[in-house]
């Protein structure tokens, strides 16, 4: 069994007493520990307004569980949340993949900051370096131009 890191957010009806919410959290924690998982934390965020009406409720008590568990245990936890009458909405997010994605984004941003920071620091040296190649590039460009002009005068002379 592979233990993964999950966040389980669920919303409990606003008319449920705090003691009943604590009992629900304890029951879900017990389910996780009996299944071989571990609960990192259980946070009660309190009553908040919902973005939209859910089962005729405009408010809800938010609870966040952070859990180390395998997929079958999370499926059982979601089943219990689904059949639990006080729970009006829930979502489970696998955070180990999310943390990996965020680490990748941070690494990309760090390399971009390094690249953008380097040209900012040495512009005086960078300005001197292109000045030297510019004269060598300038004579190279005029040489083909006279060759084209010579061809045109030759064509006009023969016409």
C-alpha cells in the first residue's frame, strides 16, 4: 500500500451543533486510523458563507482534514462523507501531486529570475562586447552590396 498525502475539505450544515461536528471529525479520524492511515491535522474553519446555495443552505461549517492514506481508505472516507447526513458538500485533493507540480513551477520561476537577473547586472560589460564585433560586421555587409551594383552596371552597359 502506498501512503499518499490528501486534503479532505467538507462542509457541514450550519444548524449542526459544534459537539456534533466534533463527533463527526472524531468518527472520520477513527476511520482513517483504523484503515492504516494517519491524520496530520483536523482544522475547523468555522461557519462561512457559501458561494452558492447547496441543499437549500447559504452557510456552512468548513472542516479540513489532512490525511496520509492509500486510495482504498480515501474511497471509504468519501463513502462515509457521502452517506453522512450533516455533510452537504466535500472534496478530496491528492496533495503529493500538487506539491510536486508546485515545486516544478517554483523551479521554473527561479531559473527565469536568474536569467532575467543576469542581463540586468552586466549591461555595461555587455554594451562593450557588442561594440567590438559591430565594426567587423559592418564591413562584411557592404562588400556584397557593391557586387550587386557592379552586376547592374554591367547589365546596363551591355544593353
